[in-house]
């Protein structure tokens, strides 16, 4: 969905962030992680402390463009100059605002409602170390109990407390949340968290006995992910994903 371009009215750094956030939305749609108008992607606005960029309420993820991204302050208020025809999801701000307040080193936060993610969020066991990729998150993922729709900013205190030093969270009976120091890293995290949730549900649905991985192997693999994989997550993938989008539909850049 293309409207009036605001490229000339924002800094070059903010425009790049807007393009990346719009691309992230398109990729979430492309990989089947959307909930119609629900859910959000947020990123810190470059050069403007206390401001966030967020996908607009009213556009499908496949319609989001750099110019339609909305800028808000840390209280969820739309910053003057943002596209006036779009609103902000209050529930999205409550969750995302908490994450950005808690972790100043985090640039981007992504929240999804997918069948696999919601299914794992409803399991008492949470995420299990069923395959290699699961160990990227196992023991490093936070959990937040369901308390109803996230419309009350008072919930932010509990979200921040439960997050701790994790980079991903399962919102119990709700969905998934992942974050990263870049938009590319955050997308890499939510994509891979969604993938291992799909695998876990497939394994549990088979009703066959699972192969148990020894605890020391789980711990060693988790440590290797933290040392070698996660620090570079998204660095190579993100440019490749942008090229993929450009081949399909480059309108997210407008």
C-alpha cells in the first residue's frame, strides 16, 4: 500500500530503519507468521532517544511501507509528523514498550500469534530441547503468565521482571516474542523460534517416543549458540532476505 512518501522529511538513518521495519513486516507475512491486523514490530528510532517506530494499525503486514510506519514516544503517543491516517495497537505498545524500556541494547522487538507458537505457549512444559535448533533458546527463554489482553500499562512491570536477561519470551497461552540488536537479528530470532515450535508440535503429535539428548550435550550446544551463532545472527541473512523481497515486490521501500 503506497501513500505519500515521507523520505524527504526524515533523516537518512530513520529512513533506513523504516525500510527495514517494513521489510520485516513483509517477511513475517511471507513466512506465514501473521494474525491479520494483530501483532507488532517495533524498532528504536535512530538519533531520537525515547522514540519508537511501529507498524500501523489498519494495514496488513503485506501492505506496510517505509512511509506508513508510525513513530511513537515511550508512552505510546504518536509523534507529530507521523502518517495521520493510521493508529497504533495499544496492546502492542504495552508489550513492546516494556521490552524497549527493559533492554536499552535492543533495537527491535517482534511479537507473533502463530498456530505453532500459540500451541507451545499453552503447553505446561514450554519449549523442549527436541532438536539442535531448539537449544538456541532452551534455558535462555523467558516466560510470562497470561493475565488477559495486554491493554493495561501496569502489566509492563511483570513483563520486564519476567524477561530478565533473555532475548526471547513465550507469553503463556498467548504467543511468541523475540528481539535483537538489529531488525535483521530480531527477525532471525523469531523465524527460528517459530521453526522450533513447529518441530516440537510435530514431534509431540507423532505420539512416538522421543530421542532424549543428554543434559551435558544440551548445555554445550546452548553455549556454542551463545558464543558463535547468536552474535552474528541475521548479519548475512538480512541482506539476502531484502534481495528476496526486492525480487518479489519492492514497494515496501516506498
